[in-house]
């Protein structure tokens, strides 16, 4: 496995579920942020901060006791930013089949001890799927900028 990809696997615990018996969406978002942080920190060799999360999609509920697998992969880099695609899969711990439960793009920035951005190594897509994910990540980045501009213009809040 390259530095561009990191995988977490664990069991969904009773403390992770909501009143409906499914893992709470906020818990899944926390897992995504943690996996993406580990991926960004490994890639940049720096402390990183979350900049944005785009396209978070809750596809299928995760049940307590299921095996959960998060795969976080660098799909694009800027000067100091890293755009990471995170896929969350789940399935019964006693079976090998897992299905996608969630996915999103999340962006991080590498910073120094004073909180200033620092340069990161460039990522170059290799496979067809890598190029497609890079393109989607750039669409998400553009959408986020447009949304921020519209929000600021409409509300006056940054």
C-alpha cells in the first residue's frame, strides 16, 4: 500500500449507535475525518487541519457489531492542500462481503507549528479511476468555492 492510501478496520460498537440501532451519522463523519487525517499526515509528514468535506453520502446504515472498513486515498494535491476520497464499507464480521455504506471527499491543509500552510508533495494520478476521482475532487473544490461566495454574498457572513 502506498503513502497515498490508508485503511482502518474495526467493529462498530454499542456506543456508536443512535436510538434507531444504526451507527450515528456524526460518528461516521468522525471516522471519515480521522482516516482522512491519517492519510494527509502520512502524505505530508506534517500536522494537518480539515478544510472542507464534500459529497458526504449516507448510502446504507451500519449496524452495531458489523466490521467497518474506511479507505482514505489522496486523489489530488495543491500547494499545501490534499484532497482525499474516503470510502466506508461495512458487513458482517463473520463474512468476507462488505458493501459501501458511505463516501465523501475531504480536504486537508498541512500547517507548521505557527499555523501557517506548508507545501506538500505533489500527487500524480496513475490509473483511470485515479484520474476520475481527481476530476470529481476538483468539481467538489469548485462547488465549495462557489457555495462559499454565494453564502457570503447572501448572508454577509464569512
